[in-house]
C-alpha cells in the first residue's frame, strides 16, 4: 500500500536502495517477474517481511540469549544479530492497579527513531549497504509500531510482569475449545492469505476505504513515540475491552459480541495509517 502511493521519483530512489541490500537477489526477487516495475514492487513487499524471516535464519543469531554465539559477519551486513527487541515496546498499563514497570531499551521506538534519523541525514552520510539495511528495517518497523499489541504490556494481578503484548492472554476463536494468544488474534485480524492476488485486492479495498491525503511535513507526523502512544491508546480502548482476564490455552477468554468485526475494522485502519505514514516519510525525508 505504501509503495503504490509513491511518486515515480521516490519509487526510483527506494528501488535503487533496496537493490543494495545483500539479500536482494537471493530473497527479495527470487521468484519475481522479469518485468522491471513488477519486480521492483515485489522486492519492496518481500523486503517488508525480512526482519521477521531472520528470526529463524541460521546466518543470524539471537544476541539476547546468555549463551549466544555470534555467527560470521557476512558482506553487506553491519552485524548478524536478529534484533528481536526492535519489534516491540512494552508500554505499560494496568486495569486493576498492578504496579507498572518501564519499557526496556533498545526497543521499537528507540530503533525506529534512530533509523529514521539515519535515513533522513542530509547527503546520505552512511554507505549504501547500511542505508539499504536501515530502509528494510524501517519498512517493517513502521508496520510494527502501528500494530497496537507491539506497543503495550498489560500488568495485572495474574501477570505482574506484564502480558508481553498479549502473548500471555488467550482468547477463544470460533467453536474451538482451545484458545490462541490475543497477540496472534490481532496479527491475523486483517487476514492470513499471502497470495499476490489477495494482497492486491485487500490493499486496494483498504486504500479505497481509507484514502490518504497529501503528505504533511509536520514534525509529529514522523514521531515513533507519538505513534506508539497512539497504538497504546488503541489497545486500551479497542483490544482489552473484554476486561482484565487473561484466560489460558485450555480456558480462553470469551470475546464479546461484535469483537471480531471491530478488530478487522480497527486493524485495517491501522494498516492504512502505517502505509500512509511510511509513504510520506519516504517521499519527504529519504
């Protein structure tokens, strides 16, 4: 959706930069069309999920583990860490008065702010491979910061250390007796089909329902902190509306009537907002 909103001149800059990423040929255009415009669009879409793919890529290692062993540094990469902590920020809140703990750093906000600063630096001081690496992370993280459960941890009597963005809350789905995590429920709210046809149809429908205006250069438009606070507010109002329960895998929380339809509506609005803001940043700052 963001790519389709870019002007041709911006798109050309973005395409050229993504080609500098070391995984461009092996992952981003591995199954892409030979048609150059279609190939460039496919590369952008594939680049958007790269930050999740490296979580299971043996070339990279989990630096947060006490027994972590660094993997060999490969050409074009600034490091081989998986940076799992970049995908979220645990902004705390409670519905029952449980004591809160501050979000740890580095996190989604600190790193998104850093990436945006580096990419917007006049003259492009960092080298092309670093800028390509930053851009691919930026595309992904702007999506993450608009996913409300990537920006929250609910503290409660039963989860005094926080629910890890809904990963410790279980909710019922359909007629199944077993629950799924609230986080997964909202990850899947727009849909789970990844076929090009479905992606194109869905993005067109969402853009039609949430048309974007001309990008503004107002400072708050490019504020990861403001975006995260906005997602926190959305989580409080729309996601945790079922009350303070956490449920369990075997005894999940029953969601109120109309919750699923509202979740899809809210998630689509967040996707549209993320796409519009990403497109604006690339157009005005890259």
